[in-house]
C-alpha cells in the first residue's frame, strides 16, 4: 500500500514537472506589424484574413524561429512607434531602410530592392522626376513614406499633397488635381494598369531603395536570427516562389522593359 502510494506521488511529481517544462518552453508568439492595405504585399483575403507576400514571409520567419505568428494591422506611420513601444516584435511592411529611420530602430539585412517611381496624370507635362520641381506643379505622396521624405527635401517650388492612403493619392492624379504620385515602382505599375488612358507610368526608379525588417534597437539576438532566416530563405528559392505566386505579371513586364525587379 505504501509502495503504491509512493508510486502515485512520484508519477504526479513527474507529470507536474513535464507540464511545467512544456509551459516554460512554450514559444512566445512573434508579433509582426504591417499595414494590410498594400496589395499584393500586405492585404486581406476574401475572408478578411491577412494575406500577401509579407504575410507569407512573416509566417516563414515564424516557422524558422519555432514561434507562432500574430499579424498586427497598424497604419504605416504608426508602425515604428508600435515597435519602439514593444507592441510588436518586428515590422515586415514593405518598409524602406533609411538613415533617418535607422536613428530610432534597427534593420535587418535588405531583402528586396526597389525605388521611387511616378504615376503621372495623362494630361500632365511631367515626364520624369526632373520635371517635378516647377512652380504650379502638384505632387501627391502618402504620409510616412519615403516618397513624402524625398518630396519634402527635393521639391522647393512644388505643392505637395500629403495623404493618408495610396487610394487617395491615386485619385488626385486621376481627377487631375495632382500631376503625379510618388510611390514605389511596383505599385505605380499596378495603378497604371488599372487606369490606362488616364495615367502614365515612369517606372525606372529615380531613387533606389531597399526594404528590410524593422526591429527594436538593442534586440541583436532577434536581428541575427532574422538575418539568418533571410539568407536561408533566399538560398532555398523562397523569394523566387513568392514572386511567382503574387507578382508573375509584374515580373514579366519588368523583365521585358529592362526595369530592375524586386527580389
């Protein structure tokens, strides 16, 4: 009887230890910040679930780290404050790594090359970025983007419209209230294809940029892990597969017209 009781006590102790160990080693979720309004990179599917290139990239990163992923949908200009405040662990949201942003957050190694391009109103005399800084011209930009930063620094005579969304900026061009919208090459291509006859596209980047994963300064461990993941993901063909899945038409067009492609 004593032996049986002792066995029960030992089994309970072992089971408790196992449960405690499982709880102690349960992986914390990886909270990834992104603005889900930038298809095909960050968007929602028909069921309202996060989808797109950056979502797949975040999920692959979580798998590499052994951590479940939670996508936090945050307005683009709120992503860095959310990261610094600890509300998210990293930002994967088509974010350009700039010296200005690097003053307040850290970045991974670049995972994508891109650049600023122009969606131009069909009746505007603008042909390239060199034509923008002229009295009487109006340029649309999205708040918090490098397009806004470039315009603020480079355009001294032009009226700059700072808008909350990409759609609002495109509308300014379509209705002739803006000569051009400064945004990345891929989005300019997509918006031009939607509005043929009303817009023109200057797709060759007039300023080259790189996208990277945003991280809190001092979080060197996660930064190292992210860089290891990005290198492996590239070697394994992960970026090429994402391009084929989400950007096949754009890849073909950019290749045909000798415009550098993202991945």
